[in-house]
C-alpha cells in the first residue's frame, strides 16, 4: 500500500500548480502540521493579491474565489483539496492566468521551496476588456461630468434630477426674471414719477437763475465800474485838452452848458477822486457814465462855483458805475474838496455831514442848506449820494464851505500839490 504514495514531495507548495498529483509523502504522517502550513501559504497569497488593484472585484460583479481553504487531511485519507487529481479545471475567468498544462509524468521530488506569497497573476488583453465591459455607461458619464467644466451641470441627469431655476439662471449677477406682475412692477419703478420730473426741472431752473444772478451781480459790481471809469476818464481828457487850446476865450454863462456836457473837474484828495462834473443829474446821460451831475435844472436848480452867493449842489453814485462818492462818509471837517474849471480852482473845506435822510428832503440843497449848520447866505458846496451801500432808500449829505479861489495862472492850490 505504501508503494502507491508519492515520494519526494514533502514540503512542496500544494498551491504552486495544478500538476501535483497529491499531498507530500509525510502529509499522512503529520496531517495537522501540513494543514497549518497550507493555511499559512493561502493567507499570504491572499494578502499579496490585495496589493494589486487589478484583483479588486469589478462594479456589479461578485468576486471570484480563486481557491478554497484546504481541509486538513484525515489520517490515512486521500487529499481532496482543489488541486487533488480530478478536482476539475479552474474557473473560466482564470483560464488565461493559469492555463491547464498537458498531462505528463509527475516531476521528481525535490527540496520544498520556502513559504511565501503567491505571485500576482498577469492579466492579458482579454481580461482587461472583460473588466472594462462591466463598467456601466451611466457611471462613466458621471465621472466625465465630474471632471469636465460646469456647462453640463445645468442639464438634467439621472442622479440630480431636473435642473432647478436657480441653476439655470445666468451667473452674471443680473436679477432673475420674475413673472408678469414682477416685470410690470419693475417697469413702473423704472419710470420717473411726475414729482421727480418736476423737481428736476425746478432744480435746473434754480441753477439757471443762480447763474444769471451771478452774472448780473458781476456786471453791476465790476463791469459797470470798468465802463464808467473809462468814460469818465475820456471826458476828463477832453476837458483838459479844450482848456489847454489857445484862442479859446469863450467864458460861457452857467446856463449855457447843455445837459450831459462836462464843464468842471472835481478833486477829493483824501479819497483819491478825480471826476468830471457835467450838467444835469440824469442817470443814463450823466451818473451812469461815471460823472458827477450838477443840479442845474428847475425845480432843483442850484448855483455855480463862480456865483457870488449860493449852494453848488452835485450828485454821484456811491456804488457801481464808477462809484465816485462811495467813501465820502470818511471825510472829516477841514478836508479839501477842489472844483477845477477852465480858469479857476475853487477850494472848499468839508464842514458837516448828514448820514441819512429821505430822497424827498430837497431842503439840503437850498441856498442856505437846512441841517448844515450854516446860518446865512454864502458860497457852499453839497455832495449827495445814496445810502446805505448798494441801495437807494436814503440819501447821505456832505456840506462844505468855500475856503479859497485860486486862478489857474497862479498854479495849483496846496490841496492838489500835497
């Protein structure tokens, strides 16, 4: 009976190949030790296969067990494991891994190899194709959608269901369109109400009015002075040229001067004023041209400087149009006021001032002015202008008394030489 047992196979790996005909010779003598060795080698082979990702089970496919755990040999019983003679071929999936060899004589017994993990089987193209064929198409598309940019995320997919309105909205920060009522409310809100339009028009009118007023003020306070000073300077030059011409011996009477015609030059040294004196107090023809006007017409006719008795009364602007009398309120008693004519200098000294009176008070230009402090007839001068500044509500009055009459042939008076 012992001659039927295989010899020289003690210690060999029962999983090394399918050509083995049975267990080693001593497996019957020590069945427990041999079963423990086989179990250890099967465990190491299984651990080695775990390191190979290609040995993992495919999706939707049950793992194929490559070998069963061998059963311990019963004493004096034949080996009935997966590699026993006549146990049948390997599963269909592993035929390419371990092809069944042709039957032949058993190899000669030799030393048993050291135990170790079974080598990982090499997979051929057919096995790889079989594994790829088991990958579902929808799962492949899901992987592609994850890796691809997000334009397709708005499409309907089996996993996420229909795309919502929030996902389909453009990612541009624009408000999401609402229903018809929402669009109507937005349209009404975008239209300007009549109050908004009216306020805008009113604001533009106010701005235009403000610009016009600014231009008007600039014209009144600055440009009129420029024009009036230019006109007054031209008139002064004409008078001086006419007085300097030889052969002009015409000593005209006071009443012979026409309205607006200049006949004298007034000097106020303290205020640095040099302004022509013209006949009449007309605003357009005299005062607005920067000149001083003489009250020479009825019912407000006054004396001339060369008259023996009387009050030489004149008027001038305090603001705008050359403003020759703007600072006459700064004159003190004794300050000179000189009236230059063709042949004589008439020097007056400031005597008194009335800061405010009504325009209807014409007694201030009488031959003996009321409120001037003069007690009798004499040769006086009266300066009248508007007050307060930039208004014409009241009148300011300055009076003076003749102190010197000096012919031009004797030179300028001391008041003009200083």
